[in-house]
């Protein structure tokens, strides 16, 4: 009896059920914000300024600026190829916001103001989301990596996270990150608000976030799934009953002629135009990181990673089915592959979490994590295979109850293997830096002739991430010593980062409008009085000059056909106009299947003369042409730009048509 009593007393008492834990800890970057966090924030801003410098209106920023100008001056842009069949700005409130800023601050001032606001919102959203998964120095390292690692997510490396030119994508990314962070923290009202704002900014970028939220809530249990499924069914029935536009296009297919032009000129949209040898490795790297984090974490974190991977997989599957198999109009237009932006974002979060969680576990873990990092750096070549193999080994190692220690000899061999892979990566850096087509600095081309090709290639492919890691860890540890020498060293590193950013402030100079302020004044004084407000102009290889200097409709350029997937007329008429302009041998009207084809086509073209100009002007839709080449006495006006030592000549197509018609 005594033994039985003792045994009864030894049994633990029944514990009451634990209260349900919050989905994620509240935002807390540190116990209190101090000088260390201020220095780290300063260093992060310096990184942003160095790798995301403002360089004016370029890339897709041209199109959104033109849409805002179109709202302000509809008469002057109504004959533009980009607008004559309708444009995408009817699906967003970004254009009215942009046009209001232009009215208040001018084109350059309004663009810069919106870009600064979007950048600040993006950094805040990223910090809010990443703090859900990371604490301490790895939070700041991961934030820097979002800027320093290549994060292009489209098939042809045209789009990336936090782009350095103004589009609504940066706002949609920021608002989506805020919505995700609030959802993970168990909020319901704030995610709905942020998602609504993101939708009205850029619907296509927000679809992935909407799908993730739906999957995340459905996977949380039957009590959350049923209301969501019922609401989705109601919305679907209502959409079909009201015959809303998305439901109409879901049952439509793009006709063969339209699809052929889209597949030829807008390869980013169609599965058939993708080069899988170029994108397979980097896609494998991104999915491997996300699935590794899902496998090695638990609870809501694992659920988060799995849902992100599923969103990316569904996006790629829908792109294949909708574009290659069925040519479905809705799927072609919503471009489901855009879901990869979310996968690329979360891949960086996963990399930071893996390092924070497993680096301290021993040399074998450190070798595998270093190999994974090298795979991230080599994402464009052998990185996919390396990341996949090292990730599988890491998952197996974590599953072992007590991993065996690694001998010095084995560890030495592993280090030799890592060095061998590193040497291969450096050889690829060298090869990419010396290619005649130029190197890729983050997502954007930099001329090899600048003398910085090798260094920029090294930075893009991983060197920048290593520097960012050293900078953030150095400031964190030095400022954490609570001694004057440590504080001084940390402040010195932050100031050095700011100084370096200032020295690199030239930004993407090759992508700026190559006309000085004096040149713009000369052009406006000489050309604008001769060009009627509704006239159509082709400015050789510079769409922005037609739009933002002359403020007139542009006849044609490759950029003006970017919306062809939304408008059949834009696709067919754009192809016709570009074909006529090909004889002028300008890069902005030549489009091959890839960069190599475009360079070859340009090299094969002869210098244009009066016959080529007359052929282009034979189209009654073209009113004026601006060239840097003087063709006899045919020019009706000339404008000189002393800063660039360049002259521009205006040709009146009506006179050319009359002159050649009489011969």
C-alpha cells in the first residue's frame, strides 16, 4: 500500500490544456530601439541607395509615366500605339495617383516622390514580415540580402523585387508583405485592407498573395475552411450570373494570329517562348530553399512555407496549361507565373532562417549551409543541382537523433570540394564579365567597356551578399559591446557604407534619357511649333523623347507593344508598324527571340538612307520622324544638344510622301 501510495504521488498531476499560442510573435525588432538598431538601419538605407539608385524614368517606368500623362493630356496621346486600343491603366488606381503627383510636382519630381514613398513602404513591409521569422542580426542580414541577391522572378530576367524605377509593382509588393505579416499574426481586418489597396494598385501582382491567403486559411482547419469556401462559391456564382469580364475571358481562347504575334514579340507571357535551360536552375534554387524551410520547421511556419511553394507551383502549372496547351485568354492575361515573386521573396527569408537555426550545430551543418549559399550564388548555372543535393543532405542530417562527428580528414575533403565549386563559380563570373553582350548587374545590363564588368558580375552573383553579411554582422557585434571603441567602429562601418553608396550614386546612367536640359529646350523650341498636338512621331530609339519631351503620340516601338496580350489590335497593328520601321535599323524596333538574335539582326542591317525614310513615312499613320542623321535638305528643323554633342533632325512625312509621289 505504501509503495502504491508513493507511485500515485509520483505521477504528474493532470495539467489543464494550454491556451492556444499566437500564430506569430508581435513585431519586436529588439527589446528597445537603440543606437545599434539605428546604425543597422542607416547601413540598410545605404545598401538600398547603392543598389536601387533613382535614375529617372526607364524600363517599365516609361509606360506608367505615359499612362499618367495620357490622363493629363488625352488629346495629345490618343493616336499613340500604346493607347489607341486601350491600356492596362483601367485596372489600376495608380495612374490617377501618378498624374496628381505630376500635376503638383512635375514629371521628374512626382516620379521621384512616389518612388521614395514606395521604397520606404517596401522596406517597412519587408521588415514587418521578416521580423515574424527572424530576430537579431539575421533579420538585418536577410533584409540586406533582399536587395543584394538577384531576385528576378520572370522567365527572361526583366522583373525583380523592389525595382529601382517607378511602377505600381513596388507598392503591390509592399502592401502584400504587410498583409502577409498581419495574417501570420492572427489579424483579419488589416490583411483585408492591405490586400484591397494592393489590388487597386496592381491586380496581377496581388493574385499570388490572394491565393496564398486562401490556401493558408483553408489549411488551418475545417472551421476556417468552410466559411472561406462558401464565400468563394458565392463570389463565383455572382460573377457568372453578372457575366463579369474575368468569367467571360475564362471561356475564351486567343485566336491563332493574335497568339502567334504574342508568342513572337512578348515571350515573357507565353510558356512556349521560355528558355528552360536558363530558368530551370534558379527556379530550383528558390523552390529548394522554401521547401527546405518547410520541412525543417513546424507549426504555422511550416504551413506558411508549404503554402508559398504551392502558390508558385500552381502559378507555373497554370502558365503552362493556359498558354502552351489551351491559349486561354484569361490565363494569358493574368500571367500566373508572376506568383514567383512571392517564392523569390520567401526563398531569401528561408535562407536567413536556415543559417540562424543550424549554423551553430557543427562543422557538417556549416559545410552544407555554405554549399547552399554557393548554390544561391550560382543560381544561373549549377546552383539548382547543388542546392537541391545539399538541401536533401541537410534535411537528412537534421532527422538523425545524434549525428556523428566529422573527422578532420573528412572535413578537409569537404572543404576542398567546396573550394572546387567556388572556383567553378569564379570562372563563370569571369566568363560572364567578358561576354561581348555585356554583363548583368542585378537585372540590368552594364557595358563591359566601363571597366567594371568583372567587379559588377562578382557583386551580382554573390559578392554583394557576402559584403552585406559582413557589414550587418560587424555593426551588430561591434555596437553590442557597449564600449566606446565598439560603438566607434560600428559607426565607422555604417558611415563607410553611406560613403560607398554616395560614390556609386551614378546609378544606371546608360538607361537615362540621353538629352540634356539645354537639349530639351532646343528641341521644344525648334520642333514643337511644327508638330500638331494630335500628330504621331517616331523618335529614333528614344520613346521617352516623343512622350516626355515633345509630349506627342509615338508611332511605334517594341515597348509600346508590351500590352499586346490585352489587346488584339495592339498586337497586329504593332507588328505592322514595327515591320515598316525595321529599315531604319534602330534598336527599339528590332526584336529577336533573344538578345543574341536582336544583336545579329541589328548587325545585318544597313545604314538607313532617304529610301528607307521614305518607306517608313509612306504610312499615313506616321506624321514626323526625328533622327540623328542628316539626309540632305529633307529635314524641316534641327535642334542641337551641346552637352551630348548631338544634333536632331525633324522630317515631315507629309512632305516626303508628296515628294516621292511626284517621282
